């Protein structure tokens, strides 16, 4: 998927709605990620601020949680493709050093800084783990931590089935999802662990989180999937964001309500000592 398309989607559609988190999937995932860092036992009582880089920092939610909810002493940095998201992060965390760029260009930013923690949360849909991993490894201190949170290819199985229903394809132009062209998510938890280990990390903790999502109708689905950012590329590929009221009514009758679940892998990995 082209970078300028992703950037437009976040700048124009997602940024102003992102923090609403209508089904609490983002918030619940980040809570688990903070718990992983707390479980290490050696990151919450440091005299010197921990240098934390949030790659794909969005609106700054995670660094805010580390500082205000966990009480972690941090020196925060952030990188995000969306200027609109970065603007919100800067207002939320006034001392956060921020850059706007593709995460694939991570190594071009903050070059003089060695980080204690680097976070990539819901980033690997756009930038594959194998691209991110060596860049993250080189920017971490010895023994530094990579906090990983990412969706998998098995997420939203019921929605995927609905998208392939023949009657819906007939009504809405015969379009099908081309998932591999839109996202680079890992297959599952085992895939994430294998990739981390192959790039010089030891996995301290990992889990698969399957939050339930429920959509009573088209509007609830669009709040989550399109404006919330979870499935924006898929919605645009199918043209669901352009449906008129008649088409929305047909979709409500044929496809909703929908009960589904995401499949998210969370992992905390430590850079192995050389």
C-alpha cells in the first residue's frame, strides 16, 4: 500500500477520531503492553529518565500511559507518518521530541540517541517486522526492550467472510479484498516470536489477545473500522465509505448485526547482550 495513501487516511480521516476508541480495543491493548513493561521489575524506579521511542506514536497515548499511569520516568520521543497525529501527540506530551516520517526510515531519525525502550504498536500492518527489526535493534541500548503490539492475518474472521459473500459482491460492484496488498501483518504469535528471535531478541513475554467487537449497524462499523483506523484501507478498497443511504440500508439488512473478534499479538522482547 502506498505511503501517501496511508498518510492521507490518517491526516484526513482517522486523527480526529482516533482517541475515541469506540470498542476500547486500542486502550485495552495498550494496558496489556504497559503491564508487560511493569512485569520486568526494573523499569519503574530509575533515577535517570528512560529514553523511550514510540514508532507510530499516533496521538501519544502510550507514552502518556507510561508516565501518568505507570509512573515511569521517561524522556519521550515519537515518530509517525501523520502530521495530524503528531500534532495531537505534541499537545498531549509537550516535552516529546517528534518527527514525521515513514517508520521504514526510522534509522534516519534521532541518530545520536540510544533508547532503553522502543515501541511499535499496530505498525506492522504497514511496515513488516523484518524491515523494522534491524533498525530497532541498532537503536536500542544493550538489554533494551522492544514493546510489540500488532494485529495478525487472522483478525476479524467474520468480517472477512462477510466481505466475500457473493450477494454483497453483486450488489456493491463485485469487489473483493486483496489483503496481502494492503497489510503486512504477521500470521500469529509463533510468527512474531520467531521473527523477534531471528533478529537478536529474546522474548520476555508474549500473548495473543482476542478482543470482541460488535457492530449493530453500518454506522457503528464505520466508527470503528473506517474513522477509528482499524480497517480504513479495506473500507476504501471496497468503497464502503461512499455508500448512499439506500445502499447503507441494504447493507444493514444483509450484513448486520455482526459479532467478531480481532487477533492481536503482544510481545516484550529484550535485545540480547553482545
